[in-house]
């Protein structure tokens, strides 16, 4: 992640803000603070609040944060080493499509190059017909994000006869 940030042009790097994952023993927040200072590390905003301040969201692991970023509608990219994350083969086609429209990258060099190319006009990439099509496919496939989501959830929540009771 540090290599990614350091590889960005100064004009982009000066706009980078990092929202470290909760500390799980790696002290990532402290490492970012030592290297970049308090003006770069976001400590006072929730994840969703920090999303709202972003021109683009860069995720470094393919889990919930990436899904939330994609659902936000804010331009989002993901770079990660696929060796470290197991995927269900059912996702292969969608992942390939996300790679083809530059949402997913397997190395930070390509992600930084893409970010540099579109920094001054994210919309030309994010709202291109090809990218929108793949984004919508991700939302409907991976998140089941539908226009009638509230009715679906209300139906599930209100149907308590299918909810198992807790053992005593």
C-alpha cells in the first residue's frame, strides 16, 4: 500500500487520505502516521463519512469495504494480490470483466497508472458505458442491489415464523 501511494505523482499523492483498517496487531495506523503524518490518516470519520469526502476510493482487499465502496457510487478501484484471497470460481467471469474496465487490478503499478490517467476526469472512466455496465452487474450479482430492496428486506424481517429461536 505504501509502494502504491509513493508511486503516485505528487499532485495526486498530496490528496491521498488513508482510513486504516481497525488495528489487528499490525499497527497499520501508526505506520501510516509515522510515514505520512496526521493530515493523511483519517481517524475522526466513519468509513461511510470518509467515502463522502473521496474523489476516488482505493481498496486493497476484496471484502466488505470494497462492496460498500462500489455501492456508494463513488469511483472505486481495488488492487490486491489474488494469491492472498480465495475466490469462488463462480465469480471469475465478473472479476474478469471488472479487470477489463479497470476496476480491479492485481498490482499497484497498474492501479497507480490508471489513477494518474483519469485523475483530472474520473467521470470519463467511471461513467463510460462499459464501466457502468460492469458496475451494475457487480451490484446486482455480488450485492443483489435491486430497486425494490426495501420491500424484500421488509418481507424477510416481518416474516418471523422462519426465524429460528435462540436455544435456552
